């Protein structure tokens, strides 16, 4: 399955569901990005704590929602909160993922990109198997991504172009969020079924 076929399948899968999924995926994308300091702006520190402690559970919930949609199963808004049922595990998985990627980035950027691709499917793995430990979820992602890191890298480049196109239309980026999440779930299914 090519990357354009993955995105096309996600688009078709989302047909008739766009309005139901815009807000949940907006929330899932917003939480990890609450704390974004810059040279001219320093947000309140409590946003950093909210972002840190809520990102893992919301990414888990977004992964569950995306998998349900990609499989044509019933879904609802409350699914984005399902990660809070596994709060400690999702928090530690998120922190582990971030620390591994940061360590890789400190080793001249390329290892950080490699690790982010290698472990990108860890939340999908945890959604499917909540009994997995953090290490097992990361290992499962690594196993799935063994031969497809370059394919995912190219898919991420397509995501970048979709977001840019969405930003040009001002509000179109909202439609990009569900498309990206559901495409990622379809990519995960593709990896599992290879």
C-alpha cells in the first residue's frame, strides 16, 4: 500500500464523519502543544505541567479513536479520555518516548529522527494490548517499524504538505488533523498485516 493510498483510504473512511471528529482530534493535538515558549512569549508554567501530564493519556485516546475510525467501528468523543484509565502507563510511555527522541536529537539530529520513527507506533501498540509494559510497547513499535521507517518518513512529509495546504486556507488545518491521525492508524494496520 502506497502512502497516497493510505491517505486516500483515510479520507474515504472519514467521509460523512468529519464534523464528529474535528473537535476530538483538535483537543488531542492541542494538549501536547499547550506550552510553547518563544523569545517574545513565556506562557504560564502550569501549562507545561498540564501538557506533560495529559499528553500521554490524550495521545492514547487519539490513537484509540483513530483505530476505531480506520476499522469502521463505532466511536464517540469520550474515547479521547480513555488514556486516563491507564494514566501512569501512558504518562511514562510518553515521557520515555520524548526522552529517547531528545537523546537521539542530542546525538546530531539524525538519531532523534530515527528513534521518533522507530517508536512512533508505541501508542497504537498499547491501545491494542493495554497489558503491555512500556518497554514492550516500545519494542512492539520497533519490531513493526523495522523495515518501514523511510516509508513513514515520506508519509510525514506528506502530512507536512497537507498541514501547509490547510494553513493556506486558514481553517483547512482542522481537517488535516483527523486525516493525519486516521492515516497513521491505517499505516499501523498496514504494518501489522504485512
